[in-house]
C-alpha cells in the first residue's frame, strides 16, 4: 500500500513539473498565448480530446480553438492522432507517458501481491 501511495505522489509531482514547464512554453508564444493557454489548460484536464470538445470546454470559437491547438502542436506539446481533416483527436503525449509509467508500476506491484498469495 505504501509503495502505491508513493507512486501516486511521484506521478503527481511529475505531472506538476510537466504542466509548469509546458505552461511556460505556451506563455512564450506571441499573439496567441491567451487562446493557446486556454487550450493547454483544457488538455491538462483531459489529455485526449477532440477539437469540438476543446471548443466547448474553453468557450473559444472553432477557428480560435484550432489556432490554439495548432500552437501547442507546433511546440510539440500535443499531437493530432487521427490523421484526418475532420473530427480530429489530440493527445498530450508526455502527460499520457507519465500516467502509463505509473500504471506500469501499479501493475508490477499487483503482480507481486498475486505471487505472495
């Protein structure tokens, strides 16, 4: 149990560090920092999402949300995963990598518990 709790704390700390560093990168974008920051905040809350969902959650117009997400993609923060022109889905890859790393540790811990039985 203690190992799981420390893993959760480590994951939270890694995410906080990632959000701070990437947030600073977003703020450095000229002319579109405000819309890009709103899109970034929405991606922090939901690391896999559609442009339509981003538009609704940020309150931005479709063109402005598109510009914001494109800035994040230009910075390498998010990536478009569908490869299409419509109904695009975006992923915050480094966020997902941190979550998956934590999940791998949890799976390893659960496996050790099973072996102890």
